[in-house]
């Protein structure tokens, strides 16, 4: 065991074996925004004027959906700056790698109701702007969007583009990318990261109550699609996976 570990270390494979991760950077158009990097020293990143996403110090998953960290990871300290973006534009989240392949991926937003630097993400009224789950085949061996994502490694990066709803009211928002990994029976893993956005445009729309959720709150270990054993006879060959939580808000 010990020699196997040193072999992995020597080969630089330990990261691959650990297999976790999160959002490293973001792009809007041709502009690249550097994100917090948990593998670099905190002192070199804390309070930096370029910092546009909330601090996350570990690539490890969150296992408890009631944990405050479920909203914007640990510690989730606010960013200093925001990414400017127009409603209707795309923002792409970039991951250096991703190795899991079962479970839904969801992008959420929440109105900071003022400067995001002062906003407690666990009080947010979150709404989904995008989600994908099982695309085809069965739950265990089928194609999840997450499996596609894992394979999009053009330059050693996995990219996740979403569009900000074009009629969204301008303002300061958090954008939250969440991967829920379900490959271990009855041990769901959450990987959330949040960035600060300054949304411009002429929109006037906001999502209604039926689209809003709390984090923590929306996920519990009582949900059959969350506390799931994908290898059980009940799920193994199922070709539908209903993504729990509110519906996606399309901006109308
Ligand atoms: Cu992992």
C-alpha cells in the first residue's frame, strides 16, 4: 500500500486518483477571469483585486447538504471583484479536470440585493438557469452530461458554458456551479463554487416563487434521487433520472 502510494506520488498521479475538483477559471467572450486556486497559497490570493469568485480551500466534496458550505463551498469568503456580463451573454466555467461521470450538473444564480461582497450566500433565494442530467441509456452505464463534460479535455480543460437569461433584471448576482456526484452508493458528493457577477442590460424580469430555493435547504438525504444507490436493481437500468429541485427559470 505504502509503495503504491509513493509510486502514485512519483508519477504525479495522486490528483487523478483523488479525483475531485472545481471551477478554476471563467470566461466571458474573449476575457479570461482567474478564479481561486485551492492548490496555491492562500496569502497570495486573499483580498486580491482580481479575485472574482468565492474562496474555496479544498477540492474535496461536501457530504452534508445541511452544511452552510453547500451554498458557496468552504469557507466561501466573498470575492473582491465581479465579472461584468450582459444579460443574454454566455459565461463559461473552466475546470482543469473532472473525473466523475454520474449525477446532475446545475447552474444557479441568486440576487445579492446589494454588493455581493457583503452578501451571505446561505440566505440567497437561488434559482436555476441551467441543468443537465442523464442524456441517454441507463443510470449506471449511460451517458450523463457529466460524462461528456469529463471528456471535454481539449487543452486539459473541461468547459461548461451557460447563458444568463436575456430578460433578467440588471444587478449584482452570485452564479453558482454545482456538480452532484452520485457514483458511490448512498454517499452523494457536492462540488459547488460561486462567482460574483455584475449583470447589465435592459431586462425587467425576476423568477417567481416557484423557481426559488435555499442552500442549504433544497437538498436533503431524504430525496430518492440524491441519497441514491445507482447500482441497486431499482435504479441500475432506469433510463430516466428526474433532477430534483425547482424547475429551470428561462427568463419569462
Ligand atoms: Cu472526487
